[in-house]
C-alpha cells in the first residue's frame, strides 16, 4: 500500500476516534441530570463560573453555609463582596479542591470554612458526589476531588463520560437538557439558596451517643491543607460552625476545633453560641425543623457576620463603585424576585411549587 494511503487511513481512524469521544462527551452533557426544578442543589458548583467580578470573601462548606448566609445581606449591610462555594454534604476534601480551583480565578481576602464536615473521614454518598462534582470544570483539582470522593462501585471513567452513568435517562430527556448545555439560569444568588418556607423546630431529636469523639486523620489532613493554602496565598482563614439545632454538634467536636484554632492563630466562631445575640428564633427562622435557616434566619446571621467582618477583618466597602453596584443590584433584584415568587406559592399552594419536578406535558 502506498505511503500516502496509509497516512490517509490513519488520519481517518484518528479523526473517527476523536469524533466518537466528542459525541460521547456531548451525549454525557445532555444526559447528565439538570437541576432547574426539583432538587436545586445539583447545579450549585457551576453557578460560580458565571460570576464576572471578584469577591473579597469566599465561603466553603455544606448546606450550613449555602442556606444560612446571604451574600446579598453582606453587601447591603457592609458592601462586602462574597460568594458561597457550597454543596450538599460537601466533604472537607471537596472544599479543599474547590478552594484550589477558586484561587485559579481570584484571590479573596478572607475564606470562611464551615467545620461541620470534619465529622466525615471517608467518602459518603454517590448522589451527593454527583451533585457537587458533575458540573465542576475539568482540571487536576476535579480529577483529585473525584478520586478522593468516589464510593465503592463508582468509576472515575463515568465522571469523565457521564453517559456511562446516566444512559438510562433517555426517556426523561427534554429540549431543556440540550439548552442547558449552552445556557442556564443560576439556582442560587451568589451561592445562596433562598428558602422562604417556615417549618418550626417542635421537637429536639435525642442526640446519638458519641462513641468516638475524635475527628479522623483524613479530615485533619485536609483542614491542614486548607489552612496551609490560605497561608501561602495570604488569605485569612476563619473557621465557623453555623447555626443549627440538629444534627448535634458535640462539645467534644467543638473543643477540638477550638484547640486547633488556638494552635494556629485562627478565628473560630461557633454561631450556636451567638444565637441569642443574632436573634435566631427556631419557630420562625428555619424551614426544616432546625436543621437549616430560612431567609429570615439567614438575614439575621448575615447581618451579624457583616458587622463582625467589617470590624475585625477590615474588608473594603465596595458600595458606590459602579461595576460592583450594578452587579449586586442585579443580585438583589434576583433575590427579591425569588422571595416574592416563593411567598406567592406558599400563599397559593401551601408549598414551593417551583421546587417540584416539572410535570410531563
């Protein structure tokens, strides 16, 4: 066979393989679950990539940050620009890799880490992994986060090519699955997930007996990595335990974080200890019986935090700066719009209809 024919055949073969993998990748994007309705938490990681202006404050953590603090309130109270990089059951190593990724985009002055995830020392749940990792942009940080987070039975390749995991969604696909690849409406406001519903805490569950009070080695390892990364980048790290009634935050856990903060000269704020000062009322300020705050409670916690950060961290007030004013006024309008919609739904239906999965036409 002539040499040029061999080269042509090889070229065709290589092109065919490339086309196959491109189609496999695009099919994976289409088949991957979207979270515009129903469970909104699955779209939170990718919302960050839509941000255009930098942030002086970045939150890291699980639902205890993205449901308990409102960046809009921090802006309104003190002109603080902030973003919450949080996900459901976000594990400590996932926070670390999101921090590393964030630093590729910007360098905040302060990072606030919620320490609730220190109680987990090993991978927990594929569903939560997928909600956090599926929409994270590919990089060495995502690859490391996937490898560290995978539970038994998961495969790395299924994260590279999601079609391998979600191929059975073929009968659920709609045009929105295609549109979502190119354009999507953020489910959050600067990482905050708005809840206007109220479900008071009426009964405090009995706390399970704590058989092993010590945090695990892996959890400590990644807390160290977060602290060291912040030190290297000149970022102030603040540790917090957000407000909640349950699951129980044990005194033994709190003491370990207190000791760690003292050893490394870090600030640690346990918001549970400040709830009276914040004015938290667990009959009105929670939407799920005391696990998390609704917007009424988040506004109180955020106002308190804004005052603290302004006094203790000397964060700049960006109010009056044209670009930031335009950006945050848009965020305020969006949060007010979501608030109004939810209040209307609660009055009309008694529940948040916009959170329900779309019905088939």
